[in-house]
């Protein structure tokens, strides 16, 4: 294929059409008139020899080819945007770029304060965007990291991806303050018998702590599943349930929540939070600065007492 004959504006139109599945909404997204985007759709249909969008009832559905192209177009457009937004000399103080971080609500709660303070001081024009870390995001980390700057994730999920460690934390067990069956200490048998609130639970989704418990012979009786660490105390309070929570987060959430923290009766091991990025950005000056700011934000966190 001769790339010189391709119009990059068609990539913008293709991405919008596949994301919105509507000519009207796609036109609004890219700032074009509806007739102009309809013309782009016609050109795309001729190029691919495929309708891409087909009407089913009152809405449009993607054709099988369009489904395959949807993620590819998003990744390709993100790459083009990074290429043409690059600057020979990066100056954070005058930059208006967006820093996109994919993370759990735990990592966001712990790091957002010092990170936003550093950005406000050094790069007031930079916008920070957090988006949710989900099992599908982790499973497709390479594609995620084409569009996002960083993925904040503990060790145990990714390999062969550039990363840097940020901070360490510990896991604690949380139970209701008024749970009459739990005293000052937990016992392994209670971990087996009590109903659990778990995070990221599924065939390919879990926390490293939950995986380690299973390796030690404790298979939790799961009663509630959530992908939000911040909701764990509310799901435990006033019940007979138990959950694992990071100690840094537990200190923020537990006072006045009706929940208390206890040392696990098993050696679960530490949590090592890291930032992960796509290898193509390792030497990029803008990305190097982003990683340095995140690293400094993490280094300002108080250590977890022994």
C-alpha cells in the first residue's frame, strides 16, 4: 500500500465513527459538519470495500471488520498524535499536554495529592487524567500503554514491560468493629470460614495478596466482588464479612467507618506498586519527565511503619 495516497484525516474520521457508531455524534466529536463526515465515511467504505456501519433498527452496528478496526484505529491515532505533538525541547512550564495515568482507585487516592501538587508547581498548563484500571486493561496492557502514559500496577501481573518501582505497602485484613466473632487476632480458619469482600475477582483477575492466600491453602468464600478498593470498608461495616486492604488506604478510610484493621494470620508479603510504560516512550523527553514527576510524588509518601 502506498501511504502517500492516504489522507490521515480519514483516520480521525474512522476512529470517531467506530467509537460513536453515529455520523452525527462522530461529526460533533471531530468538529465537522454531518455532510463532510458522511463523505469521509463513503471514502472509507470504498477503501475497505466494507460498509463498516450498518443500520439495525434505530441504531448503527459495526460490521465484523469494523469491530477489528476499532481498537487498531484508536491505537494508530494515538501514535500519530504523539508523533506530531513532539517538541525538540520539552519545557514543562509551558507545556499544555495531558498526562494520562491508568490506575486503581487505591493508587489514585495515595498518589494524586503529591502528584497534582508537583504538576501545579512545575507545569501549571498540564492536565492530569486518571482512568480506571480494569482486568481487560491489564490483559491488553501493551495497547493500553500506546494511548496512556503510565499504568500504575503492583508487581505480579506484567512481564517484559519497562517499569520502575514507586512505593511499598502492606496488606491488612479488615472486619467490622462490632463483629462478635473476631477478637484481637485473626486465625487462619476464620479466613476460610468468613464471607469475603474481594477485589478484581475472576479467572484472570485478582490481587497478588489473594493469589498468595490461595497458594497458602486459603480459598476465600466470596460473597461480594468489587473493582473499587474505596468501597471495601462500607461493604464490610456492620456485617460478618472480611476483606484485604492496603494499609496506606486503610489508614485513610477506617477512622469512623465502623471497620477495624488486623494483621493477617498468614505471611502474605508486601505490595510493591510500580509504574509501567510502553517501550517506545522510554527515551522520549516528555515521557521521561512524566515518569520523574510520578517517581518524586511517590518518594514523598511517608513510609509504612514496620
